[in-house]
C-alpha cells in the first residue's frame, strides 16, 4: 500500500515586532524574541530546519495600516505589522545559516522596478543555492501606492493586470534572456559568457518598458518558486496562470476541497493541471501538553482580539475606516477594492448574511486549532485526507508557541507520516514537488 505524501510545512511570520500576525508584540510568548536581532532570527531558522520544515514565509506590507481614523497613530503605537524590516535582506542574512530550509519572501510591484527586482531575486537564488520563493503581492494599501509615487491605489482588477505584466518581465529576464549554455567560463579563450546566447527581452508593455538583457547569469532555479494568496476571482485566475503554490484560508477541510476543485478547473483552463500547484492551508495553532492548558492559552489570546490594533488592521484590510461605522452592522453587501477574497470568504461562511464587522475582527485571529500534539495531528490529518491540501502554512500565534510546536508536535506528526523526516536533495522546487 502506498503511503500518503507527507504534508509540506511553512512557518507564517512577519519581519516585525509581533512576529506572526494576530499576536501582540507584548504577548509573553514574544517578549524574548527581538525581531531585529540576527541571532534570534538565525536560531529560529535553524530550529525550523532541524524540524524539517520546508520553508519560512514572511508576510510583508509596503505601507502603513493607516485607514483607521485616517491616521497611522494606532498602527505605530500598537506595532500593527509595523515597523517592518525588509524580508529580502533577512533572506540574504539567513542564506549561510541554513542549508535546506526554503526562504519565502513577499514583494509587490510597487516596491521597485522589475529590472532591479529580477537581479535581486537571481542573486538571492545563487546565494541560497536555489532555496528562495516569491510571494507575489499586489498591495491593498493606499499608503503603499502613494509612497511609491502613485497618485492613489489602483483598482482591484487593474492591480492584477499590472502584476501580470510585472511577472512577465521578471520571467523574461530570469528565464529567457540567458540561454542554458551562455556561461562558458573558458579560461583559455578568456570568454566568460557567449554573447550570442544572451538576448535582450525587448519588452514594451502597458506599464513597463525593458529593452535590455538580464543583469544576472542563470541561477539554480532561474525563476523562484512563485506563491500567491489572492482568493478573489481575479486572484484565483492570476494564481492559475502564475503560481506554483497557493496559500488558502478556508474554514474547514470541506471548504478546502471546494476551493481546490475550483482552482483545478482554472488551472486546466490555463493549460495546467492539479499537480502543477501546491495548496497550503493557513493554520493557527495553540499547543500545550494538556487540553486544559491549551484552552487556557487560547483564552489569553482571545482577550486581545477586539483590540484597537486589530480593528486598525481590519480597517486597512477591508479598505474602510471602522471608526466611522457601527461595527455590529452586517457587512454582506459591503464592497471594497482591498482584500476582496477574504471578505467573500467571510460572507460565504455565513449564508444567512449575519456576519458583522466585529465578527470579522474577532474571526481574523480566532480560527485556531487548540489542543495537545495528538489532537493537532488528528486535525491536520483531516485537512490532508478530506480537504486534499498539500501543506500547512503555520501561524504559531507567538514565537514561544512555535518553539513548543517544533519540540512537541513535530515528533508526533513525523511518527504518523504527516511530516517529512529528511529533506530531498536539490532546489526548493525539487523539494516541494517531490513525487
């Protein structure tokens, strides 16, 4: 009998004081972790690698969450995914401290020109020996767009059109500009690369004009493993064309199965198949040696849910100032240019259209799996066998709880065949798409 494929595991975090989103920076489980201390970041990365995690994933924002009260005050005061370090710099810093762990960073097209970004990506792929992954972000924050020189944030659909061209340019520079045998390193002839095998991409598009050749020679993966998290119609179509892995945030294994079925149809419409994409379920975990202790830890986290900081984050995510409306008002007919997929998911989970804005604030951080290592393993098995997910993007809620997961849950998961015991050789793409 063929053994089921182990789940892939990523750690979901943020290069910010609070670490994983949804937990306050001053939570006791975060106090001993200094996000700007490279020793702390290295220790975490090495611990993940020792546990055989596939990757560490940094969510990122290129603007301040300043929609609430039309001000950045709450975001700054409460450290709402702010301040932020650059995850690409952290990726480079951790390259030499790890050998197998995938390093997945978020970056959006407002941050820099695709020509410069392609060189950074190729350099990181070389330095990590092919272990990087790019989460393609379109950015729903008006402040991010304005600070990048735009008059205002573009509309939801337009952002995905721009993102498609951005990805096309990056792919041309990294994959098409240099042929496989272009780098010859012929010492006798004193020829490093054959000019006949290096080509200008001659891109002339709606948003970008890039006539020349790529600055970097081919890296181990050429194109990094591409990730995407958009769950709106536009986001799903974009993922079906471009992503190799998709982060999903469904409410149940049955919901995951429906999402994957829909995405399989979209993949096939784009000439791809189900095997071309991994689906990684976002997963909040609160772990303890006993069920009672896990529940106590969970109750402590619940006390933070309706904080002003969480309301500010939700305001930014929804593109509306929740200080100006009744947050106990149902939002079934609410329209937004921000995170449409998340809103759609909340509405669908309450078919009687009873969800309120307060429910949304609370639910953004309360969907957790709470229990012992054995109970966590039971739940993960359902997501694999019933939901059909390929992996888990784990939010440990706080850094200490993440270490507890590595120490206590990982051995149980490996014993059950839910998690790998050893890494495969090769690049991150080779490791993730194991057969």
